[in-house]
C-alpha cells in the first residue's frame, strides 16, 4: 500500500479529530453563553473527567478486580493518591468556607452499609461503577450501554424510597475537619496504601506513569469541581434526576416521595439539566469518553460480545441494582468513596469496606452469569 493510498484515510482521521475538538469547545461555549459561565466551566470539567478516565485508562472497578484476583496494586494505589491530593485541598477549603462549600457528607446506617455491599457486587458484574458505566457507555461498550438507562431508573427508585430506608437507623453525620481531620484522613489513606502494598504480588508494586498522571489530573479536576460548584464531584444524583424527569414527563406523580418533594429536588426536577451540576459533569463525562474513543478508532461502538441471554438479563438487573443501591449508600465509587473520603466524611470509609467486600461476590457471580466473553 502506497503513501498516496494512506493519505486520504489519514486526512479523514485528522478531520474527524478536528471536528471532535471543535464540537467540545462549541458545547462549552454554548452552555456558557446561554446558561452561564459557571455551568460552561462545569461541562468543561466533566469533559475533562471523561477524557482522563478513558484516555489514561483510570478506573475503579477494574483495579479492585485486579487486586482481588491477581494482587496487582497499581490501580488502587493511583486511586488512593488521587483521593489524598484532593483531601489536601478540599478539607481545609471546606473548613474555611462553611456554608459556601460543602463536602460529600452522609450518615452511616444499615441501608448505607447494605447498599454499598450490593453496589460493590453489581459493579463487578458489569465491570463498571458509576463513573465507569458512564465512561464505558460513552466509549461504546455494549454492556454499559445497556446498563446505563437501568442505572438511572434504579437511582430514581432508590431516591424515591430513600427516606424509608434511612429511617431504619443511622448514626449522625460524622466528619473529619480542619488540620486534625486532614491528618487523620491522610494517615488512613497511607495505612490503606500500606495494606494494598503488603498484599501485592511480588514485582507488581510499581505504578505506571500513566496512572500517576491520571491521578494528578483527576484530583485537579475534582478540586475544580468543588470550587466551581461548591460541592464535590458526584455521579449518581444526576442520573436519578434524568429518570425523575422522564417519570414526570410520562405523567408520573412524585408527591408520595419525601425525597422528591424536598425543595431542592423539586427545583432540580423542574429545572434544566444544564443548570444541574451533577447532570452537567455526567454529560461531559460521557461526551469526553466518546471523544477519546472516536479519536482512537474512529468507530462509535465496540463489537457486540457473544454473551448468552442470561448475561444480558443479568446486565439489566445489575444496572438497576447499581442505581438503587448507590442511592441507599449515598454515592458510588465517586460520590461516596472518592469524594466522601476526600472531603472528610467517615461514611466514605465505611462505604469502601462494604463495597470492597461486595466486590468479591460480584467477581464470583460474573462468570456464572455468562459475562466472561467467549474465546
């Protein structure tokens, strides 16, 4: 094949990549112009999340699986590094701006602990947490494309019933604040890193530069999200709002839910998704992952895997479980584990313990549900 033959394909790819960049910039500019600068910046932050997660292959479900099955610690160590970097900025920032900037704070209760366990199992079934499902759907993964709408429906249902579940019993919200809180948080993360390294297989302790870079960039984006929105990075709430809007559009009545009749929820359901912080970053995350996937291969979807029917049914059920359980647990790997610990909430630590335990169940279930691709 000659250089002349290759030129059109190369030129087409350059053109496609140029269109991707132009589309991203145009979307940010449009939101800024018609909605406001803060919302345009949050869309840009969401695009950044998607680009970093997909472009540098940073995730949560996969590294947990690698640690459990093969005792490979690199991905988990990168997660811990990113959380520590965010905590160094966010805990003092929240302490110095009370009422203006808030953390990902939630009570530890029976529903929260059970929800985290179920979420940990479900995310290993579909190999995607909250952010992972969005990223994988954006990059064209068929399992995540199927799971995502059911994730949103489950998130809506979990929010609808949330007050009933929390009434089963919970502790007061417990947070680590100020310099002492930051010191305890960093000590806890160092201890977790030590345990991960202790359990690591010989010769696997090095963290690739790609993951170190991703951890730093992800931390910078999370801090930007906190500063712009006044709240930490979250995923699940936005998905539930999307499903709630669809429910209302179809004639549904939300008056029976204490969660959705609260003033803040009413405003978000009735308002535009372009003024909802979580929705904007979720949209940006999906679009950023799509852009990276299209940049790489010029294709819009991955090949459909040869799974049996029970695998696709399991994907739907797992998607519903992801959404429902994450609302009960007050977040996913992002909203509870990452942002919870990084902003000093003790529920983030409890979430991690229960979700990691649930991951063992999910890893055991995945091949039995037919979700390991045939060779």
